[in-house]
C-alpha cells in the first residue's frame, strides 16, 4: 500500500506572530519556520503503518516555495521514503492545494492520503475535505485513531458530542487530529540518511493545475488587546455589571 502524506511549511508554533506594518499579511522575514504540527502527526501515522507492515511506501508532498524542501527533508528523516515538491511562488489557497494533491494522487495512485486537519497559519481546515471531493473518495476528518484491514479503514474521529467511529473503503482521505499519535523526534542518523533520499521537484503547470488565487486578502490586523479586570464591592454590583455592561444575563 502506498501512502501519500501532505506537509506544509508554516511559522513555528513557538514564534509570536507579527503583522506587517502595511497590514498586508504576517511578517515571515527571518522567522523560524517548521512543519505544520498536524502534518507531523500525519507523517508519524504513515510511518507507524509502515512499521506494522501495512504501508509499503510513504510519499511526502509539499506545495510552495523552494524552502519547503527543508520541510520535506524533515518528513524524510521521520520515515518517509521519497518526497515531491510542487514549487511555486504563488500564494496557495486550500482549493489550489487540493487540486495539486489531486493531480499527484492521480499520478501516484496511493491507497491512502493523510494530512493534518488544518494548518496553524490560516486555520482553514478545508484542504482535506476539498481533496476528497475532487477525488470522489471517502473521507474521515479529525481522526484520533486509525485502523486498516484489507481494503477497509476504521476511523475514530472527534466530534462535538464526543467520539464517532466510522468505516470506509480505500482509497480514502484521512485528516489527522491532535490525539492520533505523538510524533517522534528525527534522530541524527536519520537526518543524514534523509539527505540521500529522492526529492522530486515539479510545478503546477507540469501537473496541469491553475493555482491562481480566487480570494484576495484586504487587510490583516492583530486582535485587540484585552482590557484589565476590575473589582466589585458586592454581588449586587457584579450582577449589575453583567447585566448592563457585559450584557450576558
């Protein structure tokens, strides 16, 4: 079984994000970048499937700037067999990424596509669902447990009311949630081995995909700063403030 894993290069989750002075977007100059944490969980799950003897090949895919090669090398160090970079300077939106992954899935013919449920930069939570729709494959989003047996997959997924268990046929698309697993650290020997693993570079035109943005960002602003709290003399004053100022009762 071949498994396709999509990974995204994002601002590291430990970095405090700053908005550009012209409000055109987030400042990424000289900022530490890393693999999207949910995609890291997806890579770990694919590696575990290979360790169980279920998966035979893991192909890591990233779309974006040439610097995304660093993210792909991390995926290779974690256990992926080879990598594909769809290089483009265009600001990719979820639908464009889904179309690129669709083209690669048609070429690679994987039995399973795993990706993070969302990226921590835009929090769109759309790519996995769009990809499943484009491929016309079954999908399981927000997976917290994944079991494969033959051509069937059993997924325990997190919903508002608790946990839901579904069964779907392969090929399928699965998006990883936080509790699916705990990713391993890349060891130094594996990091060195990753440098010798194949990394293919292609572009949207070669895949026949138009990645022209359909949405335009008008303005990016920081959230308003929280105001300081206040003290009340008694319960009556508290109730009055909740009713008249906060308007929550």
